C-alpha cells in the first residue's frame, strides 16, 4: 500500500512511516476540492494501519488518524463503504482525548448526527456544552440536535439566539457562520436569506460552505436549498457551480444541463478545470443519459486529453456509449503520460477487442506484465475483451483470477455473464426456486426469460397468450403460467394488471445479456447449458403432469438447445405440443460463421424435439425471409409456418376507429420504440417542412433524449410544433390503451424503416393493419410484399430520404378522395390478413390434445 501511494499519488512517505502515509493522505484530502483518489487511498491506509499498528498500539495509531485526517477521514470512509458504529465510537473517544477545538467538536457532532450515530453525536455535544465553548457553538450544536429530532420550533429559537449574538458582535464569515447557514437551510429559518447575501459576496466562502456540506454529511436536499438561496442572493453562478461540483450531491437533468451551458459559456482561466470537474460529476453522479455526458466530453476532447486524468474521463465516457474508436484514442492518450498503467492498458485492450482489432488488442495485453495482481475493474475489462475476441483460454484464466478475489457485490451481474459464457456455469445467479407446488396445476407454460414489465414485445405477447389460450382451451388464466425472468420485475403496477394471476418469477437467465459477444459454438453451447439448468431448477418442484402446451414466442439460438433438452428430459411420453416462435432472426444478417453456428443450434434442437416420444413441434417465424431461411435449415424435417405478429389482435377491431381520409384534417404519425433504424430521425424535419399545411396533424412517440442525440435541434422543432397545435408528441413510454388510441387516431402510419426489417418483423405494422390505417412503407422491407399480397391499400416508398418521403406524402394527399373510398371498401369487405385464425387452425390440426378433456 505504501508503494502504491507513492507510485500513484506522489506521496513523500518513509517506508515504515504509517502515520506519515495517513498524514499525507489527510493533507491532500484537505484541499478544495480534495485530490481525486485520496478518499479511497486514505481509507485503505487507515484500515491497514489500524489492523497492524506500530508501537505504541492501536490507540495511538487511531489518534494519528484523527490528528491528521480529522473529518476528512469520516468523509473518505463514508464514500467508500460506510463507517462501522463501533469504529465511530472509538474515534469519538480518541477525539475527546486529543483535546479538540470547539469547532472540531461542533463539526464532528453534526457529522455523526447526520450519519445517524446519535449516541456518539450526543457525547460530543455534551462535551462541547460542558467546556468553555462560546455560546454560538453551543447554540448551533443544540440546534443541530433539534433539527435531527424534527423539533423545528426549538431549532428556530436556538438559531434566533445565535443570530442575535452574531449580529451584535459582527462576527466574520467563518466556519461557525457557515454552519449556522447550513442549519438555517435545514429548518427553513428566516436568517437563511440574510446569510446567503453575506456569503454571496465572497466566492471563497461559497466554496468553503459546500466543503462543510461534505464534511457534515448533509443531504442533497439541504445542498440544493443553499444553492438556491445563493442564486437568489446574486452569487456568481460559476462560483456556486464550482461549489456544487465539489460537493457531490446527485445532479438532476435540469441542473446538469444548466451546468453544461454555464461552463461552455465560460471564458475565464478556470474553464479547463471546470470542464474536468463537470465531466467527473456527469460520469459519477448525474441523471442525464450517457449520450449527454459523451457529447459534452466529445466537444471538449482537446481540453480533457491535455491531461492524464482528463483522458481517463474521456475514455470512460466513450465506454458508456460504446464509441470504441474514440475510447481507444483516449486510452492511448492516457498511456502516453504513464505507459505501464494496468487499468488503461486493460481498457485499451477492451476497446480494441470491441473493434475486432485482435492484433492491436494483443499488443496492449503483452504490455501488462502484472495483470494477475490487478484489481477487479482491470480483470473485468480483460475478461470482457477476451470474450469479444473469442479467446476462451485467456478468458477463463482471467475469470479464475477474478473469482479468487471474491467480493462480488458490485460486479456480480458481469461475473455471472462471464461464467455462463466461458464455463457454462451461472451458479452465482441461482436463487431459491419459487414455491410453485401450491398453485393450480398448469395446462400451458409460456416460457419467456426475457420478459420485463415495460411496455413492448414481451409484455404484449404474454397478454395475448393468456387471453388466447384461456379462450381456446376453456381454462382459467391461473392455469396458464407465464414463466418469466427475474430481471426487470420490480413490483410495479403493471405486474398487478393483466398478468397478475399467471406471472411467475422463475428464471435468472437473461437471453439478451449476451448480444455483444460473438455467437461462437462454444459460447452458444455454454449458454444453452446454463439455460437448461435454470429451467430444471426454476420449475423443478412444480407439478407439470397436466401440461399440454409449451409456448416460447421469442426464441433465440443461445437458448433453443437448452430448451429442447429440458423438454426431452421432463416431458418424455407426456403428449405435449411445443410451439416455438423464432422472432429473433437478426443472426440471418450476420457473418457466415454466426449464421452457421446459430442455424446449427436450431437444427440440433429440432432433432432433439422430434426424437422425443410424445412431443409434437410447431415452428413459426414472422416474415417470409425468415421462413425461407429456416426452411433451408430444417429441410424436410419440419415445416416452418409464416405467422406474423399474433399480439396485434389486442389492438382491437378496425370499426373502433374512423375511416382514414374521411376527415378534413389528415393525421400522420408513428408510435413504438425510439430506435433510429425505424426512421424516427426524419420526422422532426418532415413536421417542420410541412408545417405550413393547415390540413396536416402529427402524432409521434419519440424519447426526448433520443431526439437530442439525433440532433440537438429536434426537441426544439417538436416543442414548437406542439405549441402550434401541429403535433402531439409522446416523450417516453405509453400505456397500452394510449398507444392503441394514438394508432386509431392516425389516418396514415408512416414507416420509413431501415434494412434490418428486410428479415425482422414489426408489431406496429401489424397493429396498424389490424386497425386498418393507411400505410406508407419502404420497398426494401418485408412490408411492401406483404401488403401487395393482401391487396391492402398502401403506398410504397422507393426513397426514404426527407425529399423522397415528402414527395410520397404529397402524392398520397393529392388523391385522398380516392383513398378514402379504398379504405371504406376495405372495411366493408373485412380482411383476414392477420394470422389469428390461421394460428388457431394450425394448433387444432397439429395437436388434438388442445381440446382434450384432460386440460
């Protein structure tokens, strides 16, 4: 540890001088702001010091801690894990033995009180009261105790007395005055405004005020009250911002964006240091999305990468948004300052691996001469990079070293992923299986480890499954088990809504956690083994003898063989129908090695299921391209049915909405997930370009943060359109009924989707067709072929640029009368384009047990 301190932070410490190490740490912590990293370093030194102190023993050693670090030691241990109550008591005893100043007693008594160490805080307050402390210190100590106890009247009376005493003697703005201001803010005492006006004239007092907020362990709410009071008192905004960045309460979005604006307008000599401080704060304690932080760092990359610490901040920001090229440049910059640092080398290795630059990654790895002694963050970066490169042997070596370190509270989820990938073992994720024995014996199992309570594909598909199978099989909803993953199930209101009687938290496996890693056969084999074990464990105690149907609507290659092997072991000779929806078909657009690996696992799974007596299998996919591909995989072994998005049936009947083009004003729009590949970046420009037309209205669902990332002007465009009554903008998640209602109110659903949708299906597309909205779709996706096949009125875009879409819209609006007649005829004749009846017929014909009395 002593060597580490000298090497990393430049402390001048004698080899055997533990107290010197503590003193150096404390001195550097006392800077404003404290030197980054010293809170952690001081904590580690102090722990080692107290565990094996030099003569004359632990008491004298702890006295050194107090003498040289004081309240900063409390701050350090609180930031890095908290202070045990018994240690707090020891420190309080030693502080009293050290004959501390009245100010130190006051500060520590308030800090311990704010840490809920009431007994120790009371002892220090009593020591203050029994000594020769000035009345103003005693009054503040008592006021702090009253504030903690919720006795506002008593706190106000004590602060009245303190304020009169201070006014009579014209005390300077010292720490006691600032502590009085903090307490005035905590209990909303009238003196807050007066004190804020005094402090506002002294920038150094503003900085010291926020340093005291740290030392006294005040809450974020207290800090915000004081900051607001200083703003109102006319304090220099940048001085207040400096203090806020040094203090450390969480920054909400509004505060963070205001801070960005202030710093980017700053032209003082402190601008560079403020950029560093804000970048640190955005990374460590800000609410804004990662892209906001990354964009700020990109704009100021020259300033950040002028120093080693700034390059680290830039690299961290680029990691968050997976801008690996920029991250690699940042880590190279950091290494130009200190070439042999293990953590930057590991991060550079990870960035190079993420870019697929295996030779460059190996160069960074070869420079790491002591990685086996590295800390967990370094090892995590190494094992992740090894997995991305498919270097299984090195990955396992790093993982073994990581597992030997223990202490996985902060990295548990990542280690579980790596164990699953490399060893086929996710034992750390296993929890006690749910008690399913007392439940009604199920007739249907819907297997969905990727389920979450957020609106979208999984939630809607499970809603559909409950309704459909309950009606078709004439059974109660509680006999249809939605066997879901534990991830994302937070007990929110959605869990108590349509799925409450059927939803069971069964699995730890999350099939979407492994998207970034290559689909090599060894990884797929391991993940399938983990999933098979999770199925066997999660449902092991349940009575499944009455199950007649097992449905997985969202199958992936990393779970299909595990699923098949579990069914073969558990349901042999039981006479069950297994329905597999292959919705995740992105592997079809990947490299040949990925396609071959995934296809091999689908083929193996089907062979297992078809070879299991009593099991009948149905496989379907949503698009023609996916069906064609899978038919080539399975050959004559199994038919693959084209069954589009079944849950579109939940949108309701077309008769519930107006006929498109039948009203004076035409509403155009798109709802659903905020993904760039859905062409959402085109809508703000379209809305502005057509804003002069009084006959057009818009409905759009787009997250504001996503719009900001696409173009900083987009939210301004949309806000303006909303203010003019042109657009209804849904920022964020929509509940089901609001979502369907938005679709019903549209005349035109405009879908400028990207290339991914040549093979992948779209729920919005089928829901819009279910509600008989007029559709404008691109030629390069599956949609145009489907609509032509149906004979469904539509327009097909050859060009999805802003100009191409505008031209298409003009053509459509020019023939609105004819299109209104076409859409009326569509409603009159009805349509059977949605797959529900076909799916119902398929189930009945393939497996008669669906209507068996045993169900």
